[in-house]
C-alpha cells in the first residue's frame, strides 16, 4: 500500500485528495507508523514519511471513511525523562473523531475511525438562551431514556433516544432551556472497576476528546455515532433547547503510571501529564493530571472545544475539575494567564456557555468565585447552605439570604453578575432530591468498595426514618421538603440546574456515588411513584414563574438602595414586619426570612422562606399595605389563591415557601 508525504495539519485523520491524511504530534519519537485494520483485525503498517515541527504525517490514497486506524510510536524509554515509548502498543489518535473499542484486561482495544464530516444541518440555529432565562437540566444520554416506555426499544439509551419527541416534549414541558449532558467524549471503564464487575457509567474517564461515545449510538460506531450526535443536536435546537457538554480535560483514562497505555502516555508522557522526578502529580484523584501548561497540550483542549462548537454545533461546556486548567508550569494554581482565560477570550468559545466545576481534590484548587470573566461556576455554597436551612441545621438566615440573592459576595468582586452562580441542590454526584430528604447516610454498598466511596457529608435529613417508608406523616414531610428545596432552587437569583429525574421522584436507594451503576439504580424510572407525582408540575410552575416575573431572575445584582421613600429593589424582612436588624442577622435560631423585590413600575414580589416546625404569622411589609396580593406559590398548598390584606398579615404553614405578588403601587 502506498503512502505519500501528506500535510502536518490538521491533526488527526482527514479525508483529502482521494485518500486520508493523517498527522500526529510526537516530537520526541524516533519513528511513527500508521496502522490500518480491516474488518478481521488484520493490520497493515505504514511508516509515516513526513515530519514537520514535531508532527508526523502522511497521506494514504484510497483510504476512506470507516477505516479503522491507530499508531505505533517508537523512541527511548526513560521514566525520569518522561519518555514511555513502546512500539509494541497500538495507540489511539487523540484527535480521532470517532472511536471503537475500550479497555479490556487492562489493555486498550481502542481504534480511531476515519470520518466523513459532511452533514446537512438544514436551518439549524443556536438557541442562544440568555443567562437570566437559562434553566439547566443535567442528564445522562443513556440513563435518561433507557427505560422510557414511549421511546422505541432500539433507540433507548442513545443519542437518537434523547432526541425522540416524547423526551423533548417532557423537557420543553418542564420549562428547561438547556440540556447539560454528562460526558459524551468517548470514554472507557477503569481496570479497577472492571475487576469488581462494574463499569464506568458516568463517563468521567475520557479517551477521545473529539469523538462522541460510540456505545451511545443506535446506528453504528464506524462514524454513524457522529451523524447521530449531530441529528440529536439539530433536533434539540429545533425545540429551542441548548446542548451543553460536561467535558473532562483534567485527566484521561490512562490513569496512573501503571494504567493502560492508550494514547498520550505513548506519544509524549512528559509533555501530556504533570509529573516531577518521574512521579505523576495527581490533583484529580484519578491517577494523572493533564499538563495544559504545555502549549501543544493546551492546543488539544482548545482544538477539541472549537470542534464541538463549529462542527457539532453544541452551545457550551461544563468543565469537570476545571481548576486543573488553571495550573501553571510549576503546577501551582494561577488563574491569571491560565487556559481558563484563553478559553474565555477565544473568538470561537467566548460566545458559548462556559461553566466551571471550580475545584479539584486539593485545597488550593478550590476556586469558587475566582474564575475569570466570561465563566459561570457550580456554586457548592448554594447547595450546602440551602440544604442546611431546610434540614434545620441552625445558623440563622444570613447564608440563605446570600444564596437566594445570587451570592454577590462571591462573584461581584470579579465583576460578574448573578449568571456566574450556577445554583443546584442536587447533581449526578450525590443524593437525588428524593434521597436527600430520605437518608441521613450514604448507602453505596453496591459499588463494591465497602461503602468507603462517596461523600459522608451530605447535609441531608431523612425526616425521621432512614430510607423508604410508608409512614404517612414522614412521607408528607418529605414531599414538603422536596417542594421547598426545588422552590428555593428556582426562585433564587442565578442559573438553576435540575438533576434529571428529580422531577419524577427518582431514587438511587441512598447511593450517593452511582458512577458505576449502569442499571436501575442510576437510570431514570419513568413509572412515576404517585407519592412523588407532585414534583413535575411544581417544576413547570416554578419555571413559568421565572419567565413571567423577571424580578426572580435578575441580570444584575440587586443593590438594596432606595429608589423611592421606603422602597428598594431588595429588602429583607422579619416575620414581625420589620426589616432585619444586625441582631436578626446574627440570630442563629431564626428560621424565617422574607425577601422583598420591588421596582419603580410594575408589581412587587415577596418570597417567604419558613423552615420552622410550626406555622408562622407574618406581618407584610408596609409597601404591601392596601394592595391586592396574589399567592403565586405555596409549597404547603401548591395552588394559587388570593390573600386579603385588611390586617396586613398572612399565616405561613410549617416548613414552606410562599410567593406573593402585589399589584403595582
């Protein structure tokens, strides 16, 4: 078989001039060969003849779409020099746009696939949902649809299944705007998980940075997964839904130095992974940390992100352990001048949604509030403070006030507004909403790690009984608490994120780390338990409230300054009808708080948060006197009604949220 010199760009495998051009960066290799595999696995090896600035390249006439390929890379072996070349191993192209295979018996079977990238996008257009209107729905491609009764069986658990009209009807009916997909970059199961008889379900174990995960395709994995992914994006866009990808650029599936040889370790171990004196530096807890302070490695990340935006039409990214992208040449965390800044400034990326998980496994990697302009962040302070308020952990109301107003003290110092705070009370990692009000402790025995895995600090409350129960008073309290948590999430300034299935009362049986549960434990169960059927209508009502009452989703932080005598955009009120005093803010036993939102023209809103175990009589602020007051929401009695204001008081039920709207003054 003939091979020509080809071109050093673009990296990866690309159809060109009646054949396929391949290019791979391996500057310290002594030789690189292209390996072509037929359907029987028979290998044809061709030495790459071209070498330009550390890139090996060649063009093979007659090779087209669907061809399986890999590379053999030769060179010296010196761990202290960051060199682990092994010509006996077939390496995966890190720029492959489709991948087949995985890790079997601790060895990689992954091969790249040459892809025909032509696709008819028709009139596809990005929804471009403003941040203040954004409601994120975090989901898993397989887990969302694998049991859906209205999705054809052959499409369940796939990109096509997620794009099915029944699923899209559910999402749009909830009022969500943005679907955030757990990792869809091609990933593999860790050998230690496989040895326990489980597999990686969440997908935080990346192998292919430009390749959609092959097993999520219903139509095939020889490039068909690329087409099906594009069709899914096009279908979601047609319904006004954005697609955001949860991406993992902090580590790879190669794990520690004894992990499987897949690609980067065999191309240039010293460049791709952070290490010192031959030892890997692991700030991710996954065995390795990608060294984005090396220019070619940063380029891989940037090229991957640009590809998903320009070629796959996605609308943004959520970066797993994003702090790894802020580490410099000396491995310290330094946001200024980091890859985080480069991403936010990139002409292709600066206009899409950028969301950081702003921490890693180190103390110095905790960057909540410290990401650059252009970034939004998962706000774990919102999660913990809201959970603590509703479970009665004490501490008063000051933390809750900060969170529901957008966490200005966290994000305003960097010049960002409420959009910087992605608020959540549950996510894939941790308890579901139902489990949050049903378990005090984690129950992860099914993971095979003797319940050692997963966080033991869940800020949860089981309402008096651990786990499932048929006790009517406990069940009613759990339902009330679930309504309060969901209402707090969607009534707060910032960007709310809902975890999939929470609106259906999904339970994982107390498992708070279901990363390896590709089964009924982690899948969404669409046969809704009648005891939990209240949540989907509540989410719809709350999403509608955010849309119809912009005061609940401000684009800028409230100032608290008066715009008229006795009137301000944000005020905090005590049940006794007075503005909170300094003593009130420090009262650790205070369990009730009113947030008054006003504007020069239009309605005023009053949100009453009451975590006490007994009903609370509430004196309304003076600005509400003499005005018609409508009940927009009451989590104790979730239906609209009208409250008379003759005596200026309302009675708020135990453990409830009430939203009142006063007609314009």
